[in-house]
C-alpha cells in the first residue's frame, strides 16, 4: 500500500508519495506563481523560425520561448510562419535557462472567438493527479490534513481511500515528510543497510558516487555486488524523487568478476524498466562506471527546493498547520522569500485565513532556505 500525503493551504499545495516502507519517492507542488507546464496545451505564437534546426521558437507566455521541432507538426500542416498562432503541448518544462520543449500534435481545438495569445487551453494535471500517476497501479491511501480538502480529492480517489491525519494519531506523515525533504537537498544520501551516495550536478551531467566505507566498517563484510545492488535501488529512488535527467554517471564499487558486472547491469536495467520516464542504461565499464540517460522533464527537486516561491510555500504550509494557535506570529526570512510572503499574507488575508496578523521581517543575511517562524 502506497501512502499519499495531500497538504494544502489557500496559496500552495504539496503532495507526497511514500512507498510501503515509508520512503519518500515523489513530491509535487501546485503554486500559482509557477504553474506546472508539463502536458499543458497552450495556444502560442511563433516568434522565430530556425531553419538550421528545423524548429521554431514559440511564445507560450514564459520568460524563455518554447522550442518546437517542426517534425511534430500535424500531417495536414506542412509549415508555419513567424507571427502565426499554433496549438502546442508542453512535453518538457523549461530547465537551466532553456525554454520548454513543445509538440504540435494536439487533439484540442482552438477556443472559439477572440482569445488572448498566448493562453493556456488545457492546464497541466494538478499535483495530486501527477502523484497518483507516479503510484501507477499500486493501491493508495490518501491522507489529508483538513476535512475541507476531502471534496477536492474525491474526483480522483474513492472516499474509502481518504483518511484524515488528526483522526489517526499513530500516523505522523507530516514529520516524516519534513525530515525526508531536508535529506533530499543532498548531496549525501544514505544507502539502506550501509553506505552512502554522493550526488553532484553540473549543467552537463549528474555524477553519483557509491561510497562503501560505512558499509564495509561493519562486523560482517559485504560483497561489492551486494552493496552495488542496494546502491542501485537507492539510485533509482533518488532519480525518481529528485527528477534527475540527462546524462547520469554512476561510479559503482569496482568488481573484478565479469559475471558480477553483468548481474549488476541486468539488475539496474530491471530497476529502471519501472520508470515512467524514457531511460537508456549503457553498459558498465570494468572500472565500475555506468551511464544512465534519463528523460528530462523540468527542474529537478534539488533546485526547486531552493526557489524562493517553494520556500515561501513551505512556510505558508507550516503556518496553516498551526493556524489554531493564538497569539502573534513572527516570520523572519530572506528578502526574496519575505516579499512573496508579504504579498500573500496581507493584513486582511492573514486575518481571514489565519485569524491573526503576521509580522514578516526581511533579513538580508539569511539564505533562501533559511527562515524562522515563531508563535508567541
């Protein structure tokens, strides 16, 4: 049984997916400051043709124009021209300053009448829907923090699968999520049973190093193959959770046996066969290096957790958890985070939603992810 934690407030929603062992395997967000784009259908306008790439740049309302390969045009449409309207589907969100990747093969019709261009014709699936897709065919229990959100969940799961956290004091998914999200920021990740993974990112690739020192320091020595297989399971989880994409280079513990290397190769390929993203696992070298090419879908979680809007969203969720506490609320945060909080927690909004004013102080010495909330 997989567990889904749905946590929301009027400004921000966060949905987490836990496997049967309680390990976090996916987390998705909804925030009006940065709506999800993947799978959205947008009426855009061709900004520039690039014949050398057989592509066009399309204005879809983002800071950076989307990239449309012309080989995705419908069969009845041989070409497009600059300034022309075009319906596109987002197949990959913008990443590292690159625009979203687009596909013109859509079944949606253009809205009738005068329509603002660009505009969203069909929004991307909400965070809950994306999380349930991650769960696949596994049965799920959806946990909510507030009864008022039950009606938002019912279109997606039956009522018998929805549970309220405050009615189950033995379940503490909120604390578990906070703890595992703190660990998700990396760069070090524990391998269950011993060992560590070190994940480092550059604009070109992601490197993952398997460190067996802590595993080999136990009383019982473990074989390199055993450690590598456990590491591979955690690497799969990390790739899924963090949404790592592009070239991923894994430095496994070297194994002299060709049979062991082939066993590990087959094990990794089997693990990634369950991935919903397109993945190509290349052959492992005799020195333990393996390249995994995984489809990119947008900014990974390690980066998103450091965005001001997500930090502000996390702060708002914590306020919402404690909204029944009486007394003044004080928040101190980095300037970019404080600006978002001030815009959302105006005096009237704070009184309406939280029942009390909130004092927000901007502190230029704090890092983006460093904030403090006090109730006194």
